[in-house]
């Protein structure tokens, strides 16, 4: 099998590959076998960059040195350090660094394709509106005109045929307050979406007046764009 040196980051990376390929322990490296395979890789990479080749050649010399040390006879009374110890330490340190590098590379890629919108300049503070009763009347009239096409004829059109009971304001007050259970702010014009009669539209308008008068709600905005905000017990 041919190995291409450009696939390895350095001599330690190549050694780790050969150790894994031969399924041997990093603590008990068969130097002779690994050296032969290492040299095959160098011979297959004659055209590589010389600056890079220097590191691989230096490691080859170190492997030859370790092999020669292991071939020398040992005396039982002498306790000599395993000549592979320094190589094992370098490999273990490189392996830790390689694992750490891949970990940080993966973390660095998180959010790489996420683009954050720059904060917008909102300019001056929101304008405060102070509504009067006439403002509410104009808004209600606009809503009446808009609802004219989908609201049934007034009760007077059916005089003598069928009667229609007026809608109680208290019921519309309760309906509006219930909406605040699911919304923080309510658009004024949306209060009339489910109106089925002129009487209900008028009752809804009177309910808004009553809630505003009793300081149960606050009105912000102008005309049909007004919004209702519930005022809590603290007046907020």
C-alpha cells in the first residue's frame, strides 16, 4: 500500500497512523516493523518539499537510533531505561494536542453560518398620546363604517317582525378583560372583529370608555391604531 506524505501533518502524525494500522500498543511499539514501513513512506515521497522532509528524516534517524539501542545486549544487573520512552511521551503529547485541536475546531465552527442583524437606530423615544373622548368617538365611527358591509341591518329594519335585545356593556367589559389573559396589548380595532350587530359594536365602544374611565386600561396610539394595555393593581 502506498502512503502519500501530504496526508500527514508531520512525522508524529505518520507514526500514529502506522501504530493504528498495525494495531499495536503505543506503549510497546515494534520499532523494527514500524521503521520499515516509515522508510517506505519516505521513499514514496521523494518529490516532497525539503523543509518538510527534514522533520521526517530526523524522525527516521531517531527510530534507527532506538532500534540500534534495543539490539544492544543488556546486562541483568543494570537497569536501563527503555529507549522508546521519550518517543512514547512525544506521541502521547501529540495525540492529546491533536484531539484538543479537533475539539476546538468543532467548537469554532458552531455558529459560523449564523448572521446577527445589527441593532437598528430607533431614534427618539416613542411619542406619547393623550386621548380624549372625541378621539375614541372618531375611532368608533371609523369602525362602524368599516363594519357596515358585514354587520346585519339595524333592529329598526325588522320592526314588527322580530326584536333584538341590546348587548349589555358589562358583558363586553368581561370579554375584553378575558382577552388580556392571552395578550399583553390589544389593538382597538380587533375588539370589533367578532361583532354581530351594531348594538354589540356600541356596547364594545362603551366598554372601552368605562374601562378607561376606571383606569383599568391605558390607551396608546391614535385613531384606529390605538392599543389597549391592562393596568395592574400597582397602576402599571
